[in-house]
């Protein structure tokens, strides 16, 4: 193995691999085929905008190193970004790319046969983005001697507790999103086009801080405005912001693909009383939830604190209150493990990192206030230092 | 149907629907379940960064309007962005989001049963991004009385010939990427951090022009530099550009999600002779290929012109030379229909739009020069007016 300037040392990659193999053992999985780009990155360092063609990292119980298979033209990218030996960083020919006659997963299955890792119990990430129905069909067809089982989120659950280095990257991301939220607030005025604000926001996110550059975020900046605040995932238009309207800012910072998201709501001109009142209720609810965060408590207990708090004011929220976050790629910075919602009995542990996002969406308006936090040794450490408020700009 | 300020008139949506139904008829498909966000947008106008949860547009031969199903909190976004009646713009409950106990496709299948569109031959997009193996398994499980068949790219092939309005949006995107390429060239200097250049580039892409705002592009700006130019899909780091190194700029403009990509290569300081020589060969090859573009010729004929031209200089390129582009969402602005490569016998027709990308990647260096063009009535119309060259900055 060559020593390269990777974001993590080889020892950390080896620890991740060991934990993954432990989890595979516990579930009787001999070979794991991971297609989630964040899991690929986590296991090997692989980093590139190449997930639009099939690609996988394969962990075999009997092999010391994972095998990363991408499109041939991306192999050099793997040589730059992974710790893998050249023999384990390989590519499939370009004739397999978006072909109607053959599928890249055909080649990947053939390669597994060539390497003798095509039998036993093989886990696949059935619900990972980019692991399409066609990918699965081709892989299963090519592995007739294996028992293929669902291993969705197996690696995600290994990722759920962050190392000191991962926490450090998330703290850097927090500095980026704090700075960016301020830029958004300063930039947005009546008459400014939404696209220009989105541009300024993304400029800040990607540029980062003088000390640490930013990365693309797994969601683009969300800034629904006016009636658009009644729904969370509209992106910008080229229409201007209007006085008398609210804008929800759901932004993120990212460093080495580790995210720190933050949401705030601002209003141009004097806000309506219902928005002011609701923001108070939401902040009280967020405080109640964060007060419940400590190792040993469960996800649903945190949500219950929120639910109880806002319920006393007659408010309710059907959607989940938050989710684990960390390293990720588009389209989602959520980790697809724990959620803050009823029924999620995951016990909080130190160095879990969670985005608590209190979003209330009504018929024609809404509000969001969020905090990304680390479960600390005895409570909750907010990663951002950015006051909660309904931000009003007159 | 309400008349809203959508990017396309209802008549155009109805024409798209009619063509889709024609194609369904030709393949004996009664009901089509489209999960590709670009296809969802194309058929209904639906637009939002919500494709990180399952969502579909359903076209049933016997129904006048498509049905769009998204996460409940995104329904209001659909009310803003689609032409659909409220009854056809619906959501699944949040308990189905990233749950280990139930899948959103369970609910979608149940809704199809409720609406009586659960029998006959049902087409699904087996290889669409975000249509995961788990999505497919849940849908098939929920439709026991249907014959489920692969309809990957059925709608993509309807999209392949652009309307005048679509061409207009791509021309606007061309203005955006021209402006952005110039900004990239001006910004990149020895000592400038890559992340700051990426930030300036994306700022320009999203801001757009004073007349027309930009949108997020389906690929982030690619700017591999130095040895990174040996591979196309590395994104930026926070390291500075270095004198004596090349940088490949593969950028895009987007307007209403319609893309115009462009690639150029620049070099800081005097370039090595091999890069100069190769750029000349590449430009000659691109010209030969573009000369072959006209209605009636095939995709493989265009590629053959390129192959023959560079072959005379001893160069070759294994990967495809280009692909159809237009409306799209991350992670790819390619349309997954025609490719410029041997064996692709698709006959060019007027108003196809293609990104011809001549990328040569060697062991430790590379070059890219591209043109996005429209197949015109009698030849080829380049969408961008930006000179081809190896850009050298001393």
C-alpha cells in the first residue's frame, strides 16, 4: 500500500473494514457488494463524480483489501483517491456504459467469478441509490452459485459513530455553513433574483473558509420563498424575492464530503404574527428535544420531547424530526440509519451526529429551524454556533 | 387544469403524453411507472430536489392525465410546478420514508390498486437512477395481477427530439456556459485554490445571465488538474493550481434543467509539446465528426469520422464520443439514449441535441474539447460560440 495524502490514514480505513466484516459475520455474509457512493468512499477513499455509471466496492471476508470496480476511465481517479493496491482498483470497459445490450453489473459479476468470490452468501444494498433494479437483476444473473441477500445500510450502520477525524471534518463543515448562512441573510433582499442568491450561497459553500475548502453538498441549497415555504424541496427560480414574504434557508457545509446542514427562516419586512408565534414554539420544541439528547436515551425519546413541547401549543408535525448525517454524496446528506421519530428505539451513543430539523409546513407557509449536533459524552454538542431566530430584514 | 407559469404550456405536456402513450402502445404497455426525475419533469413539470425518496409519475393508457406520487411534504411543491389536477398530485405518508419496515413503493402499489391501474402490462424503468432494487421488489410484490416489464428509456426516447421551446432553453444554457468558461479561464491562476475556482464557476452557472437565471447542473463543475487530468471525474480539492500543469474544465449551463455542457482544456505556463500536438489532432477530429452530422446519418458514422481522423495521427479513444443531452437531474446530464460510438445505428434527426465530448485520457495527462450541438435541418448547429483551443495562460 502506498502512503498517499488521503483524508484518513490507512489505519482508519482498516478499522472501518474490520467493523464491516464483523457486521457481515454477524449476518452470515461472505461477500458484500456496496454500491452506495458514501459507503464506497468510507471503505476505500474512492471519490469522484462517477456514480452515474454502476460502480461497487466489494468486501470479501477472506480478502485483506476491498476491491473497487468503476468505469475504466475512472480507474486513475481511484488511484489518486483510494489506498487500494492497483490490482484492487479496476475498471470495466466503456462498451458496458449505458448500453442496451450489456450491463456493467454483468462484467462485475464475471470479475467476481474470476476472483473466486462468487459463492456463499453475498450481500447487496437493495435500497442504495444507484443500485438499480437492472443492476440487481444483472448481478443475480451472473452469480448463480450465490445466495444473494439484502444488506442495505449494513455499512451505513458502521458509519453511524464518528471517529475524531470525522468529527473534525464536520466541525470544519459547520464553520462553512455558519459563514454561508450569514452570506445568505446579507444577500437576500426584495428585488434580488433567487438564482443570484443561490449562486452566492453555493459560492460560499464550495469556497469554504480560508483554512478549509468546501465541497459540493449532497443537496443543493434550498431556498423556497413565499408560498414555496409550504414545501421543503423546491429549488430557486429566476424570480426576485418579494417584501412581505418568508424564505426558508436549508443549507449545508461539506468538507471531504462530511456534512453539517443548517436551516433557518427569514422574512423580508414585518412578519405575520402566526410566523412569529410559530417560530417561538419551534425554538422551544427544539430546545426540549436537545435537552433530551444524551447517551442512553433513544431516538424516539428525543422526538417525544419535541412532540410534547409543541403539542402544548396545539402544533404537530407528522414527518420525522431528524436523521443521522455525516459523509455523503448526492442526492441526500442523510445516512439512512436512525431517525428521530416514534418507533425508532436506536439508543444514542457518543459521537453519533444528527441533524435535527424542525420543519413545519402548512398549506401556504412554513418554517424550518435546525441544529446539527454530536451526541457528546454526557449530552449534546451543537456543531454550529448560529443563533436560532426568525430572521427579519426590514 | 389551472394555467400556471410553467416552463411549458399544457399543450406541450399533452403532446409529450400522447407520444409516450404511442410508444407504450407499440410495446403493449398499459401502465408506465416512471421514476427517472427527468422523465417525471418531462411528463408533468414536477420539479424539486425530492428524488432522494421514491417518487413516480404513472401514465395509464386509459387516463387523461399522469399521476404524480411523491413524499407527502413535497405535494405542495408539485402543486406549484405541475399542471396536474390536485387529485393526480398526491403523496405517501412520512412513515414510509427510509423505514426498515415498509417501503414507499408499497404505498404506491396500493394506490395503483385503489385507482384500478394495477393489472395488465406495467412498464417500469429498471435502470433509472433512484429506481432501486428494493423499489422494484416492493412494486412487483404489490402488483401480483400485473405483468411487469422493462420500459427503461421509453420516455427518454420520446425526449430525444427537442421542441422549439426546449431548444430555446438549451440556447440560454449555452449563453450561461460560455460566460462561465470565460470566468473559469480568468479565475484560474497558479496559487488559486481549486475550491475557490469551483466556487466561482458554480456561482456563474447558477446565477446565469441577466436575462435568464441558471439552474443546478446534473454534474458539478469538473476541473481535474495536473495528474488528475488523466481521469475525467475527479472534483476539486483545496490545493492550489500549479504552474506547468493542465486543467480540464468540463462545465455546464442549465436553464429549467435543460443543459448545455462544454469542455475545454487550459494550461498554466508553456504547455508540453505532446499536449499542443494532441489538441490539434483532437480539434481536427472534432471538426471531422461535426462535418458528418446531418439528418439521415447515423451515430456510428459520426464517431467513425472522428476515429478515422485521429487514427491517421496514431491516436485512439476507447470510450464513446458523445451522447444525447437535454433536460436532466443529477447525477447525469446524459439522456441514456443515443451514443456516438461503434454499433449505434440511431439515425440522426433534426432537433436531436448531442454533447460531443472528445476526451483523451492517458496515464498521467489528458485533454478534453467538446461541442454541444443541435442536428439542424441540413447539418449541425453548435449551441456554443466559444473557440476551440488549448487555452494557455502564461
